[in-house]
């Protein structure tokens, strides 16, 4: 089950109001800086992304 804040976000995000991109890198370089790879924007600035880990 998703955390409460994500469930609320998706309840108020009608279809067509979001974009999904998938990028594949040899190394998860962002983790070295303690980042998850996930970005959520309210629309004022929209750098998007999500990391779900290795796909193997």
C-alpha cells in the first residue's frame, strides 16, 4: 500500500496531468548523494523522475 501522502496526491491528479519517463543508467549515481531518484512537482517547475532499482 502506498503511503498516505502519495494516495492523496494521486486522488487529486486527474488522468493526463502527469508524465512518466524511464531512464536506464549503468550506475545509480544519485544514491551516492543520498537521493532516491524520485521527483514530484506541483507544476511550477517540472523535473520528473523515479528510481525503482535494478530491473534484473
